[in-house]
C-alpha cells in the first residue's frame, strides 16, 4: 500500500482520538452532577449548558453584547498596535533611546494591567473608556517589545548596503526596516490580540461595562450557573477563533521570512 | 582461516523502507564477516545505505530479512557489546552535561562500582587526549574535540565492537588527520574491533585492515579488499607509498563503477 | 574599496571605566528620575485629585504598608500566589511530560487542551466561585487553573521535540527509561518549560489580583479596591506601586532562576551565534 494511505490513516487516527477525547470529557461532565459528585446547582448538566448556549445564539441581545466586547477589543488592539508601532520603531532605531528607556520598560511591563483597574475606574467611571485604558495598556507592551526586537534585527550588511547606495531615511524605513520587523510585528499582534480579548472580558466582569464579561458576572451573582458555564464556553470559542485567525495571518506573512523571533526565550 | 574468532556475521541482510515514492530497497543483499580485533572500513557511493547498514548492525533498525549475528547470537536490539559514534556530534552529545558526565552516562546502568566507573571514564577521556576538558561543556569545545568526546564515550562503554558512522565527515581536514590517527592508535592499543563507515576513499584505505565496497542501491558488497599496508601507519609516509596509491585507485575505480551501476550483482539468494 | 559606515576621521579615545559606569547609571536611572520629577512638578500645579504627587504617594506607601498590612494582606496574598504557582509547575510539568511522551494520549487530549487554553483565565473566577465559594481554596484553585495551561502546553511541546539523534544515542547505549527522562527528555525540554513557567507567572499574578479585588475581603488586591472605593487616592496609588514592585520582583527572581537553570542553553546559543 502506498504511504499516502499511511498519512491519511495517521490523520484519521488523530481526528478520531481527538473526537473520542472530547466525547469522553463531555460524558464525564454529564455524569458528574448526575451521580451527585457535585450538585447540579454548581455544575449544571452538559445538556443544559448547551441548550442554554443555543438559546443565547438565537437571542439578538446576546449578539449585541458580544459585539460590544469585540468592539472594545478591536479598538483597544488597534490603538495599542499603532502606538506600539510608532514608539517601538523610534525607540528601536535610536540606540541611546533604547538604553534610556530600558529601565522604565522593564519596570512597567511586569505590572499586571488589572492592577490599574481601580485607577481607570476612578478616572473614567464604570464605562467602556475605563476598560479601553486597561486593554490598551496590556496590549501595548506585547507589540512594543516585539517591534523593538524586529527593528533591531535588521541585518547590518543589508543596512550598510542601503546606506552606501544612498537610500533616503524614508526609503530605508520602508524597504529595509519594516519588512524585517514585519514577522515580529505579527507575533506581537497575535499575542496582543489574545491579551486584549482577555482584558476586554475581564474589564467587563469587574468594571461592569456591557458585554460578554458582564453577562458572566450577572449570571453568577444571580446564581444562574447554566448561564455562567454557557458564557464561559463562548469565551473559550472566541479565544480559539482569535488565536486561529491571528496564527494564520502570522504564518502567511512569515512564509518568506526566516528570522528567529524572540517570542520563545529571551 | 585466521586464528581470530568470528565476531560479527552478516548474512543476506536486506532492508526495505516505505517512503512517499513507494518502497525503497535501501539494502539489497549484504553479507560479510568480521573477526575479533579487526578494523573494517565500509565505503560506497552516497545514498547507498551505509547508515542504514550501520543502524542494522547496531540493532537500531530491524532488517527486513537476513541475519546479523554478534558472538553467535542474533542482534535484535541495541546491546552492550556495541557502541556507536554518530556523525552529528553536535546533536549526539548532551549540551547540558559536562564532557565527563556525557562519557559517564552510558555507564550508569551498568553494574559497576563508583570507583570502577570513575576509572573507566578518566581512562577514556585521557585516551582521546582531553583530560583538561573534562569539566567543560561540549559546546565550549571545537568540532574535533567534541568528536573525541563521543569516541571517549563509546570506548568507556567497553564494547566489543566500535561502530563509527562517518564520524569525521563534519570536521576540517587537519583535525580529521589527527582523529584518524587517534582511531588507529585506539585500535592498536585496545584491540577493539571497529567498523568504520566513510565516504572518504583515502581515509578508508589509510585506516582499514579491510575495505568493504558497497554498490549503489539496491546495495550489496561489491568487493571485500584486504589492505596489505604495514600496521604502523603515518599520515605522511603511508600515504606516499606506491601501494597506497594502487589501493586507493582501485577503490576509487570500484566506487565509480558502483555509481554507474555497471558492476554485476551476485546471484541473489532471498 | 571600503564603505565608510561611521564617522570619518580619528576614532574617539576609549572612555575610562569611571565614565562608563557613570553613563550606565545615567541611562538606567535617568529617565525614571526625570519622570518622577516631572510628575512632581505637574502634580503641584494641577488640580486633578486623582494624580497625587510622588511625595504624597511615598508617604502613603510607608504609612499603609509598613506594618500590620504586610502580615494581614500582603503575605497571605503572596503565599497563595506561591502555592498556586508551585502546584501549577509541579502538576503542569508532570502531566505535560506524561502526555508529551505518549502520542495517543496527546492526540486524545489535544482538542480539549486547546479549548481550555483559549479560555481567558479571569473567567474561571466566577466558575470557581460557584464551585468553591469565596474561600482561600478557591483563590488557589483559580490560580492553578489559569497558570497551569502555559506550563502544561509548553512542557508537552518541549518533551515532544527531543532531538532524534539524541534519542537514538540514548537507544544505542541502552540508557534506562528513568535515566532517559532525567538526563535527556527533561533537560532538552527545559528551555520550553521555562517559557511556560514565565507565562504562567504573569497569569498567576493577574488571577491573584482580580480574585482579590472583586471577589474577596482580604488580600492586597482587596485593599487596593477598598482604597479606590473610598477615594483614598494616594493609598490606592501606593497599593498599585506595591503591586508593580511585586511584579518586577517576580520577574527578576524568575530571570535569575532561568539564567541558572538554562546556563548551558544560553552558553550554547552565544557560541553558535558568534
């Protein structure tokens, strides 16, 4: 038999095992409240959760709130990316700036942006604006750091070649720096997208601006366990979707580039 | 018949792979024997399955058919009578261990006392000329030194057969000369039987007591040539001998024929 | 023909060590110092009550956190964090190793793991509240349930990707299974595992803060939220500052540990890059 069938066999096996795992998990989930291991008030039946999920999918209000979450996600991500791109390029290209800002960056970066939530609430009240501050703060660092790496990664020989041929600064920027930095930017974008989603939902949960996160918190305080779990599943699916899309985009832009990116180990 | 006993016997070895293009017969029919204490070199055109042969000898691969016998018993898997030195020393030595720890690692599961183990390790590291590097990490050393560490690891293991898979292919010419002399010296002092695979024809004639020439795929033993050069060999003088030139020309010739596929295959006995 | 890439003319004299150290300091502390000074000046001028001056914040810092508060709030928070982190690392590495080595297990669990990893960690807090109530156990469990994913998944990836030549070497020398685990698989995976631990660290910190700010009545996060709700602005800032310092401290400690554990890895990379 040709190996084509072996490869297909392997794929099939992977698919079946994956589905089996999923099914086994759902069955275990269903059995846990059934057998009384945990009260169904705190861990509802899988069937109930999915029924509720499909109900929500038919509800316009659900989509509206989801839209709000994605709106703050998108706005926050865009603002953060643009700011990080501009600032990161400037800092990355000017060595003494890098050194000068190093301490501040290393101090501000590890601060969990959720620590700033009280401040944001003080400044902007319980509204989307407060959430946006948090989202932008967290996402900014992801892109900023990657852009700095990318800009610094410009091959010195290529740069010397460009200068000796008399390319203007703007030409160097667009033909040399930006293409080198592009894969790094894409990595940063993927990381920032995930972070932005997490914070958009978190902010809604704790600040209370309307959206998916607020739905989760309202369900919890109302004791609506089915709702909580249903919305958690939605966030998981959202997270998966964002991850898949951005990984795809990253891989496409990376196709021709063979640089080693700094996401892994620093 | 020489008075040395037969150590390694290979009979009608055949290995077939499944690949994207269908079945690939890496080894067609290989048979040879090796006596204890011999240094046998194996040469062949690229892609003729030399590495596959080595892996079958070392028990890392199961042959499709045929027999590999060590000391009278069939080889079914890796066993303590054989030690391998791989070509890619950079990926065979463990970078998180020191040189000493690398050499010691295979000895840990052997039933030896601490003192015995330490002696073996120190001895091996000394034999390859690296006593000052015992505490370094492999990546701190040059390519040639790293390969010495791999050799030390293999001889510390005290195998009956040392199997070397193009060990000096990735090393520069000067270092290679030193390493070749090291192998001859180790073989001379310790009398370890050695199977040495290479694509370098000169090297095979310089090192070997016998040279096995492999054909191209499906591989079989095209010729088994005894090397009647004096046992004390030297990079300068030996290579200048007329006999050396004769032998190497002959081997070169055979390899060219093997590449062209014009040598006749023996009667197959599947 | 050579290309001139720098200045044309005599090279500058090499600077003495004293100048180098001084310039190093200036770069390291210059900008932060300037920022603090600028903030100080601006805060005395402005009437914005939400941005008190640095001196005020510093005083509030000392008043609030030097004393009972450390024992009552900060230490419990940190110990929960530590507990959760250690549990995440131990379970994550152990499970990740088992899963990474058994292909069928990996394929079985992969869709599940991918899904759970995609759930935003703070969302697990309401679930935790449902199952365990607003207890200390809940907080630790939530930290573990969030921080374990990067550790687990990175361990699986690291264990999978053991170099084939190294594995073959181990096979050829008949190295035992446990030796293989300890001397080959885990060290080879350690760079990847450390990445996972670093990510887990930041997730754990986030979860600690949120679970305390909004679902608890004690802890550092709770204190900060309490200050905010009562418009004790300077105290709130001091709390944020403390949290920032903790975050930085964790990052520094992690950096030390990572450099020590991965000394061989960094050394190797330096050599290959040279």
